[in-house]
């Protein structure tokens, strides 16, 4: 069902407010959820709202954020989120990294004791909007085995890198380091759809297209095999290890409603102007983009796309015409509304 973005926004804000989230923080959390759904990433969209609210109501996530600066130096900082919403902690950290990059050329901020922060793109793009290059990364609960292993050791640790360009939109890479985000497999289970080959295996290590088999003791597979696992390993170092908190098998699942999580993030910002005049950088980025867009195409291919281009196009269209929400997700949102005693989605 397609629902206007304004209706979804009001509904999400009301639910979060009823759970005790301050209005300005609810707006930011809602924005990240809507951005995900609008860009065609429902795994990080409103399907997450009932889980966020459940964790808040059980005292596992803070309703109102408490973010403490525990280390602050010229170009670096360490923040303790004290189990606040990941969106609030990561946005605060990225703003700080941008300010430090503006003053010193580079800003790097680590966050500890946080929670799921939604789509990593949201934070990297904050830097690109300021004419800087932004990187955002996070660790997650273990989902993937080492190459040749049979035990979940690392999460699919998301990574986003964004850069300004003279194109109509920034250049953006936003990816989980598994062949698909866990939320996509959960979404497939919720909707009864099969998953593509290569996304995961069952608990015996046999490839499967059944999302239930992956979730029932199975494994998600890293993108690019050993290379993807290696990159996920290094992100684990930049997040949980660098923050000195939980990492790897120490991190419980966010779906375990008996335990707090201690997710860690890493935000890095580079001030382009310290290397090259920003207008020239944007022009050269657009030139590089043109090489991609105008490259020879394989037979049957109508258009070549830049990183992030398809998602930005979807977002523009859906924010204007409405955002599709799966019927089963819609059912869960109606149950959430009833439990919180807020008006159901007005369709």
C-alpha cells in the first residue's frame, strides 16, 4: 500500500512520543526510517519502529538520549551514548566530526554504548552537504562466519561513504558487508518471499533461498567472500574495539528483548578544501561520474548507474507520490498503534 510521506511521518512521531522520546529526537529517528523506505530499503524503514518502541518500553534503549563526551582532542573525540538511540548518537558524532574537520582538516569521532542507527547513508550525507567527504560505519550483532568457519563471529557491519559532486545528487556508497542486510532477510520472512541465492545458508552451511532457514541457526554470507569478511573485521576494530566496548560475539541480538546492546559507531570527515578547491573537486567528481554514465553498455543494458543514483531517484519520486509499505508491515504498525493508544495510520 502506498502512503503519503507526511502521514507516515506524523504516525511515527506520535508513536515515538508516546514511548517517551523527545519531539526533536523523534523527528530525527523518523527521518532515518522514512529515508530508508523512500530509497527502497524497507529493511531499515518503518518495519523497525515496533522493535525500537519495544526496546524503549522494556528499558533496553533510552527514550531520551544521554550522550557524554568522554574524550575530546583537536581532531578526534569519543562519545558514550549510554544506550541512547543510535540515530541521535551518530548524528551528534557526525556533527562533531564535521566541526573538527572544518577546523583541522579531518575529524574522527567514535561512539560507544549506542544502538541501531538506521541507514549509515544518513550520516555520511551530512558531511557531503557541507562540501566534505563523510564516512560512517557501525558494528552489529554477529551474523557471518569467517571464511571456512561454522560460527557467527562478525556482523554485516554497514559502511557508507558520501562525497559532494556537481551532479544533481551527492555520490554515495551505502552497503552492508553481507550480500544483503539482515533486515532484508527479515522482511522476506515477514512477506513470505524467497531470498536470492548467495544471501545465506542454513545451519548446516547449505545455500538456501528460504529466509526462515537462514534465521533458524543459519548464516549470512559476506559480500566478496574473504574480502568482505576482512573489511567487516576492520570495521569491528574501528568501532567496538576502538571504543573499548562490546564487539563480535559479545553483542546480543537487538531482537533479544532481555538484554541491552552496546553498538559502536565510527564517523570520519575529510574537508575537501584542504586538498583541492571545492568547486574543482565537484567538477572532477562529475567528470568521473560521466565516465561511468557514458561507458559502453553490455547488450540489453539501457542505463549505467552511479553509486546511490537509483536510491536518490526512488526517494525523490516516493516523497512526492507516496511510500509503499508492505501489508504485513502495515499490520504490525496497526498493532503498535493500538498498544500505544495512538491513532492508526489514516489511509
